């Protein structure tokens, strides 16, 4: 029998995939860099008008096709359109993402461990800790990257229900409790209202084309779109799981968590007079050094914070490994064990090269056109590959798939009118917007 999610298990697994480093690490820092309110608004609009329709589309392909990524695209394609199955290979973007995602999970696991001892007393000290790890401490980074991959591979090896569903069932509630606790705690700061203002009062002069682009790219990344992840998860549902509703719930949860976490972190930062525009170091530099101010309690806060980051990112990492695993098992008849071992090892090996590209000793070897390999992988995947995956998925839904077939299935869960509106948007509105974005991005 095919592996299977329960209804709640599916929503949790999809939410676990969506809610990740994108929410706790990336969203706050890009919001800081691009100036707050207006950027948050752009992100919400991008999730509502591009993210939700595409998420519904991806889930529909998996739920109707009930196969691995390539197989699902193939079984929904109109007869003459066999080439469309290749859209399924957008799943390979996942391996690119996982190779740097796992390095960041490694940093988190290391910081979890550091949080147990003395916290850095000043920002300078915290910066030194982070930069030393990044540039000089190759062994530690390899160790924790390895640990992160072992955990990810092991969960995916356990399978859809015993591994993925169960992990999400346990980790996500704990994650929510920790985030809520930190949020309520941050309400006691005077800076809380400042943080709310920063997140919600838009200054449209800050909304440059670049910021808009980043917002759309982030909507893709954070909803796990454009690489067949949600499609693969949806293929494990039974036929009365309402994926339209699930897609909307997951997207709203995603926005909710991003905003709560954003307010929390900025309240903490502003309370100690930190700047909002700290960039990627926000989580690894600013946060640890401000926790120091709480004494012993600061260690507890730091541990909770890094546990939250670890749980959020592990539930995402497993969702990135599952599509290729599903594909190779279905199409090449590999066992689950062999699939995860081979892809895991591949990602692990590439990850080490990426990690070396950040080090002092090897950065020259792994720097191309003045960007290190790590940054290249991040940029190429979230700025180009995911959006390309989204464009092809939308084109497939509009032109490659049989509309009547889609309509027959999807109107179980939405009205005829809603279906037509969705179909029109996905076919005629989303591709041109995304293509324009791509062109702008490449000509940048
Ligand atoms: N959505 C996750 C995050 O916000 C990352 C992620 C998981 C992802 N699976 C993905 C991104 C698939 C793109 C595609 O951290």
C-alpha cells in the first residue's frame, strides 16, 4: 500500500515544511534590511495572490496524480504533452537548497550547544564568535552539518507516516509553544509597540523594485513552492483530503508565524537599542548577545530560541529530501534506504564544499565572480530556480494539463466560479508576472 498522511498529518507536514529558517531567520532580517512595514505588506500580497494559487495548484497536481513528482506531472498532462513530465525535475532544486540549508541547521545545533555556557557579552564578542566559526572552525561546522544530515536522512528513511508525519506531530506543537512564550514575553517590553509599528506602518518610499522582487522570491521560498515539495506531500493524501482548504490554512499559518516572530525579534532588538538592519547575522549575532542581559534566564531564552530554530528547520529539511526520494523509489525501484543514503551523501558532500567557501583558508578556491559558492547556491536557488519551477508549474496547469480533468477533481473542494477564477489567474496572470520578475532579476 502507498504511504499515507492523515488529514491533520498532511496539514502539519505541509506547515512544517513551510515554517522554517525562512520565517525565523530570513524573514526578520530581510524585513529589517528592506525597511519594515511596506516590505511586510509586499510579502503578504505575494503570499496571497501568487503563493496561495500556486500552492493550491501544486497540491492539486500531487493529490490528483498520486505519484512522485515526475509521475504526477506525466499523469495529468494531456496526451500530446509528454514533455511536461520534466517539470517534475524542479525537485532537483531541493538538493541545491538542502546543501546550504543543512549548513545553517548545523550552525543552529552548534549554537544550541553554545547557549548552555556563557553567552557573549557584547555584539562585538558575538560577532567574533560567529565569524570565527564561519571562517576558521571547519571541523565544528563539518561535525554539525553531518549531524544535521544524519537527522534529516534518518527521519526520511523512517518513511512518510512513521518518520515525516510523526516528527511534525511532535516538533511543531513544541515549536508553537516556544514561539508563543517568546512572543508573550516580548510584550512586556516597552519596545513592543515600536516593533509592531516597524512591522505594520508602511513607508512606501522604501519599496524599491528590488524589495518587491525579494518579497516575491521569499514567498516562494517560505511556502516551499517551485520544487515539487508540496506536490509530493499532497500525493500522500487520500481522495477526500481537502487540499484547497489545506493550502489556505498553511499559507495563513505561514504569514501568522512570520509576523509573530518578526514582532518578537524586533521587540527584543529594540529593547536593547539594536538596529533592525543587521542582515543574516541577526539570529546568530544580535540575539545571543542580547540574551546575555537576562543573566541565567538568558541562557534559558537562548536555548528555547535555538530549539525553536532547530525544530522549524528540521521539519523543512525533511520535506526537501522527500521529493527526490519519492521519485527514485517510484521510477528506479530503489529502496527507501538506498535512496536517502545516496541523496543524503550527495547533499552532505556538496554541503562541505559550500561550507569551505565561507572559510578563510579555502574561500579563494570556491569564489567565482566575487561570490562564494555558498552565496551562489542560495542566490541561484531562491532567486532563479524556484521562480522558474513556479513559472513552469503555472504554465503546466494552464496549458499542459487537461482543464476538464482538473476541474472535475478540484470542484470537489471549491465552487465552479472559484475554480474558473483560480484557473484564469494561474494561466494568464501569474506566468507574466513571474517572467517579468525573472527578466528584471537577470538584468540587475
Ligand atoms: N519553506 C522552508 C523555509 O521557510 C524552506 C523549504 C522547505 C523550502 N522546503 C522547501 C524552500 C522547498 C523551497 C522549496 O525555511
